[in-house]
């Protein structure tokens, strides 16, 4: 979600979100927060192919296609995208797929009724499998349903949960598929968090500016993750962003102009051999105007002909020997 409070046809309002007024962006990221591909949401004009499997599956398959994801990679997503038809299609394309599911997407799957499950004790599990699909429903603080084609064999591992009534920890058996989902999920949110930490404060009335600024910060975050994880860099995000800014300013930046009337003499000695002791003659440089002496900062109408700097006659020797 890219914050935007102006007027535009593609601006979204999503109640309950931390950023309610914003542009929506479909994103594909690693579990560590590295962004592989993004596509702004533009209603029917969104540049993602339509698969006929529904809106959520079309987003997942479209991002995978546009990002050029190779076979054998695993996708993890929430219940906005997961359907049984998506898992079947991902299996055909050679992808792994794991995601939570909504009750209205289960159709005729023979799970117990939701009201009955909510009355059961913590840790109750239902397991169903069909072909390469594994569906697991687990009673945690709420009932969670996860479907996957990655793990075909059901396994469990111990976890602990705080019991408010007993004021102590209860040890439960958690399905491995849910543990794997929790480990891999959240890469897009992590990327958004890093982008928002040091975002640009430059404001503009142009509708495209928030998207442009977001893409720049996203590129910086990706570069920092690559520098940290691949090149074993020791910069934090702020330090890395500072180094990038300094490097760009050194290569492309220009020195700020001074205030007031421009001087008849340049401000810095660069190519003039100030200390060579050859042909440095005092002259009247300003006529009726007075300039500031480079040594004592007093007013003077004299200067060096070769260096083109204002200075008193008394300061001449000091300037050419310091």
C-alpha cells in the first residue's frame, strides 16, 4: 500500500488497514523481504493476465509469470489468494504452493462444521489429502485452515501456548505445514516496513509522485539486502542509504550558489598556482567597490592579479605562504 490522499481514480480505501487511503500494489517478495516484482492495481486495466481461476489466483500466477520464476520455487500467500484450483494449477506449472484458506473456498471439503470446531480443545487437528494436496485444519486461538502441495506427509512438532485461565503455558502439537507457513510468510510486509522507515519527505501534488518515490526507496532496500546478504556488508539500512546519497552527490551534484550579489572574482583557488612565487602582483581589483580580504576578512579594493583574489597589501605575503 502506497499512501496517497489526493484525488485519483485508482486510489483505494480499505477499512481496517494501517494505510486506508492509498494506491494498491501487488508484490512478489522473498521471505527475507527482497522484492522480485510489483504491479500497481488499476482495476480492469491491471497489467496481469486473466487465468479464469478467479482474482486471487490470477494475481499469483501473473506475478510468477512476469517475474520469470523458475520451476521448483515455493509460493506462500494468505487466504485472499488461496484456492484449491490455484494449488492444482501451481502443481501443473511445477511450483510449490502453501496458503491459508477461507471457509467459503472449501466448498464440499468434508471438514467438521466451524461452530463445532470452536468448541473443541486447543490442538485439535483435522487432516485431509487428495492427490498432491494436503489440507490441515488446526484449532489454535482460532480455527486455521492451510492447504499445500509442498508437504504431502502430515507431521507435527511441539509448541507452547499461554493459557489465560491457568496462567501457565500449555504444550501442544502443531502441524508442520502451519509451522512452515509461519516461517515463510510475511516477506511483502517486511519489505514495506523497510521502505517506510526512511521514506522521502518531499511532497508533490502530482498523482504519480508517491509511486515514483516508493519505487526508488524499494530499489534502495533491495540493494541494501543484496549488499548485506550476498556481499556480507555491515551497513544498516540508514548507513547504506547515506552512503548511496553521498556517492550520487559526489558524482552528479553541483555546489550551491552563494547568497547576495555575485563577486567579480571566483570563490575558490583551484588551478591557480598560489604558492609558486611567480608573477603574483598586487592590483586594484574593484575600482570604487570593496571586497572582503581572503586573509583578515576586512574590506579592500586590492588583490592578486594572478590568483584573482581580494586581499590587503599587508596580507599579500601571508596569503601566498600559508
